[in-house]
């Protein structure tokens, strides 16, 4: 099956609208509609959900989400060149696609979505990590979204799901594990994209937990984790020495050896330490 709807193939759409991908916008377009439908299926049953999509480009994943039964898709696209192609999709799927021309970093779209809400995006590489951190660190929890199904460079994807003791383990893994169940859902080679990026990509799926896995105050946990991993080669008694005059005693109270390094500390220990430092 090469087509999922009655609209033209994506190569034709890109040619008709002269949509060459722009490196400055972090664009790499997926042209295989079977592949975009497969990615959409990683988000689960969408029939009762609104779906937020960031950076739809010419609309490959948008069409996949709609063809897989999404109740409604809100697509946020910064590049005005893509709007005519997206409007054609909106006409083919009446009342199911809303397109907003905006910078996703400057927009809060949650008030235009009806719960339950899922996020599914082939994120522009230059904003993907920042958006993920924002979605994982809202002031209150649970968040507006039920799940995130997101495309990243493979290296970033591995950092999101990394476990303690691995080189990829860091701030992203701690935040993701604290408030979600995260897994890599599928891998994609460079030649799946136009233009092909220099690196492989992966789709990460995160299901929001009803409450954080361990109690901790967000800002304190973020500060502890950032300081620990910003100097990951240092022992924690040195990396965190400015946080408390008795930092060694507090590390020990949290079950952490002062000579440990950040990559060996698990999520529960980070949460315990952040609570102890907050007293």
C-alpha cells in the first residue's frame, strides 16, 4: 500500500509547493506514508483523542495520524511555505485538522485541545530536546498530555531511555523516568528522510505517570541533577559542594557515597537527595 488517502504522494506535494527542507528550521521530511502511518500507530488508539503535532512540514505524519483515526489533529507549523499543503489535508479531512502558523517554543496550545490529548511529532531537530523538557517539567502534574510519541536523533532517543551506569544516562533520562514510562518504539535509517540526515533516528514513546515515581520538588530535583551531570566526571561531593556545607553527610543520608559520580546514581537516590537538600 503506497497511498493511505486520496491526496497526492508526498514527493508530488513537495514538488508542487516547492518545499525543499531547510536546515535552519531543523527540517527532514518523511516521504513514505506507510512509515508515517506506522509511527502514528505507535501513539496508540487515537480515535478518542486530540493529537498535538509540532512541525508537520508537508504533512506526512499528519496524514498518518488522520488516516489512523485521530479524532482531531492540531498541527503547529512555523514555516509558512508548508501552510498550503497542510490546508489541502484539512480540506480532505473536514473538521479534523486545525493548522496554526506559530513557533512551538512561543505557543501554549493546550487551551485549543480537548482531553484526552496525545502528542505525536517528527520534531525539528533544533527544538526537540527543549520541547521534551518543557512537557516533562510543567509546574503541576499530571500534564495536559497522556502520551508523547516523538522522533529524535538516535543519540538523543538513547539518552531519554538510558539506565544508570551507562554513558547515555543523564538529565533527560532522570526527568523522563521520574514522570513517565519511556521506551524506544522504532528506529529509522537516514535514507527514510529527505534530505537524509547524517545520523539515524528513533521514535520514543512516553506514557505519563499519574504522579511522579518518587516524591521530590521539581526545581530542587532539576538543580541537583543539572549540577551533578554538568560535572559528571567529578565525584558528587565535589560536583555538589556548593549546595550545602555538609554535602557529604547529606549524600550519605540519601544512600549515596560521596565518591560516587552522577552516572551511578539512580532515580530514587536523586529524589531522596533532593528532598534532604530541601530541608
